[in-house]
């Protein structure tokens, strides 16, 4: 993205004109077309009629794609400005649900209320850095007004069920747990579950949440 904060290029699944748009941003370490992002975006678009799913990349990931050299994530003001530019580009926030994987979802959650979007979907929310449950990132989630869905693996090192249950989150937030899932919802082989099952469950939960946003 340029210094003028032009909106990043979008990757779209679903119809160009749809009643509802789900906008997803990537996590810190993988691009918008990672396997995880592809499965979720394509799964939601295929499962829910009249819904388009849009994805974009933050400036540092655009740079990584262009140069082939990994770049550190941008600072929060740049990430948030990217979100604002994308929302402005797509228009009509009332027909828009924003969110994303880990960092992308967290940044979306920080502007959801001000942007006036219809909903928020976070895929593996980084409630705290791994090993640092004493420094939670939840202040804004305690007063969030936007209806939200957080999908979290039960083995997520960024926030376990025991930790999250102790948080006083806004009543607008619905947390759904992905059985034995890690930060990307992948279970252990001994759990008896498969990654495919967990991702399909996550997609079904997203579709159910979108259906509930009247």
C-alpha cells in the first residue's frame, strides 16, 4: 500500500454483488492465499448464497510477496489504516463483516465499532502472546458493541479455554471452541479428529453466525 493509503488489492470469492461481504485479513506469518485462508474463504463463499468473501494483505506482506524476502509486520497504526482503506473501498459497512486470522482479526476487532460494520469474525484470536497470559490483549473486547464470533482451538497457545473463561468479555462476543485445535485449528492425530473436520466445523460456525446477523 502506498503512502496515500490506497486500498490494497482484493482477492474475491463469491459473487461480485452480494447482500453481505465478509472481509478477512491474514495473520502475522502467512499471506492472504495461505492454505488456511483459502479453505476458509472458499468454504464460506461456497456454503452461503449471496455472500462474497474478500481478502487483502497488509503492506509488509505485499512487500514480502514482491521481494521474496520476509518482512516484519507493520506497526498497529499502519495495519489499522489498511483496514480503514479496505472498508472504504468496499463501501456500505452495514453489509460488511470484518475479521481474519489471528493478528488480522485482532486489528479488525479494534476498529469494528468505529467502522460501523455488521459483525466481526476472529479465527484464532491472540488473547495474549504465547507464554504471556499475564499480559492479555482484551481491553477493547470488554466493551465491544459489534456482534462478534471468535473461533478458538482448545489447544491454542494464544488463549486457552481456562484463560478465556476468566475474561470479562462483552456480551456481544460469542466464543466457539474447536476441539483439540491449535492456533490454526489443527488437532493432534490421537484426538480422533482431523484437520478437515475442524475446518469444516469452523466454516459451519461462521455461516451460522452470518445467518444470525439480521
